[in-house]
């Protein structure tokens, strides 16, 4: 590169620079080609990934009801986990198998559109959601990223839990149970079930027709049961809330559920009576479909009103939020449509100034789906957990820090997909009687019907 005088010639300088530049460009191109390979499971070729099987394992009461875990297998060894909602039939998931076989699981939105017509409000959405969650788990594993990142990234590193508490007819015992949730478990948001079932044996507390069957009391929508609470009944219910507030203080949020199938006027009167206790919400006071009645209750009750655990897909939530028929919403990810749909629900509610809590009462599989969604959703408040008193609940899964619920929070996993694997031994010990651990399901391979919605 030097001439006889020791000086670098222009030709040598630019020639060397050209060679160096070419080498740098080649390195950059190689790096660009290598980066996706480093971020993708090397045993997986995404374009040829196919669903090969759908199997289930049903757990006995990890919360209030049995829950079914779903596993989607692929032709490349990558699998995904999802969960059918608590208390729902596993058939809701198995029925979908023939519509998923040989499909590419990375086509999440396409497959959700293909099967979402087989979901409905309440538990009937459980199969569609379990599949959706499993598709996200597979996709995260293939691309090496946690689910929250595919939703746009996280707003928070840990998810606040709010917890239900076993009831007691004795207000002082009930209050001490909630106090233990706060002081011994570190829960930072409390919830109590307090309905007319707690007082109905006391004379002059509840007015309703005699001889109502259990079906009439439980299955008929609230306004059609003709049940009202008296002034004496309201005073008795307030004794419970007063005892709880005295035990836990006014600083901690306190929510209320399961008031009973009461008429609109009784709900409004209870909302006014509870005002001095500063409740975070009264939950599911009447069926969510009665938008105008909810509007009236919300307008007249100083205690906030919340609903949403039985709503499938975003449209029902958007209607409630647009009309400000409730103060807060709380979708259950196992009913609302899954991870992406619930994220959309939160974003829509945010536009109308409505905060979002999340209902949940199942295994750690669905709980982690809710955690990823909550992490990426701006207006999130807290997520329910119904398993604080189930000692083996957190042992169902591995790969996540234990305890899973630590001083009222779940840390958001940073591993690919849901960030968990199943502990096979523990799952097997808690299988529902007469069921197996992800047994083959060939009987569902060819279930067919005319699925079109129009001709």
C-alpha cells in the first residue's frame, strides 16, 4: 500500500477501503441472515409447521370447578398449552380438532376466525379460547419470545392479584379471613362474596314468592325472580362489610360479588348503603345483556358497578363501555375470546375511560395467559385468583419462579410463549376420575358439519 517514499498511494487507499467495505457489507448481510435463525427454534421451520394432534387432561378442582388443559401438538415437536374455562365441558375443545389438523398454528388470527363461531357466552367459549391460547404458546416458542411481546410489549413487570375469600355466617370470622389474606398472604386487593343467602334465614330480611325451585332461583335472569331485600336485610348485610372494613382498613381495595338474584331497586339501595365502605365494585348485579338497566343502576348507585366474566368477544364490552353502563369491566380470558381478543377489549375500554380487571378461576396455564395479556394492556387493574387455598396449584407447572403468587403479585414470565411447562407427576395425581393424561383422541379427527353461516 506504500510507495517508495513511505506514503500511501490514493489508489492503494481507496482500493483497501473498497475491500474493507465489501468485507463489512458481507458481514452485515450474513448477520441479517443469521439473526432470524438465532431467534427461531432451529428444529422448527415455521412455513411448514402443522398441527398434528389435540389432546386434553382434566384437573379436579384447581379452583372452584374442574378445569381442562388442552395440548396442541405439531409435526416438529413444538406444542402449545391452553385451558378450557373452569366448569366447562372438554367437548367444547375436542369438537374443534378436525378443523385444526394440518393447519399452520402460526396463523393465529386466521384460525381464530375459522373456529370462533363455535364459541358463545359463558362456558361455551372455553374450547375456542383454549385453542387460541395454545396457538400463542406455540408461536412464542417458535420465534423465541414471550406472548406479551407479540402484543406490543408490557406496561408492567408483575400482575396484581385480587382474591376471593371463603364465606362465614359470623361477620367477625369472615372479617378475620379477609384480614389473613392481607396480612399473612400479602394480597393487596380483596374480594368478598356477600349475598342474600347469608341472611335469608333471618325473618323479615328477604321478600320473594314462596315455593321457588332451585332452577327458578338460579337460572332465571335476576329481574324475573321477584326477589327484593328489606331494610332489615340491608342492615344485616352492612354488618358484614363494616366488620371487614374494621379488620382490613379503608386503604385496601375491597370488591363484592354474588349479591344474589335481586331486583334493580334492591341493587340500587344496596349500592347506596355500601357507599360509606368505599367498595371498588359490586359485581354482576344483573345479567350483562340488560344494558339500559345497568345504565340506570350505574347512574343511581354511588358504589361502582362491574360486569363481563360471561361475555364472549369484544362487541358486548364495547357496547357497555360506549354507553357507560358499568364503571369497570372484568373479562374472563377463558370466555372473552382469548389473549388477543381480551387485549383488544382492554384497548377499546381505554378509549371510553373504563378500567379493566380480569376474572379468572382455573389452573396456572390459563392464569399465565391472563398474565401476559394483563402485562400488555394499559388500563388493567388486577386479576382474580381463586386458588390461594389449593396447596398444589402452583406445582402443576414448572419453569416459573415460585411461589407463583408472591405478596399479591405474579411476576410476568420472560420465557418464550406462556413461559411454563407442565409438571407431569403433579398433573397426573390430580386428574379427574376416569380421565387420562393427554390420551389419544382419534375419534375427533373427522368430526364434520356444514359450518357456513350463510348460503
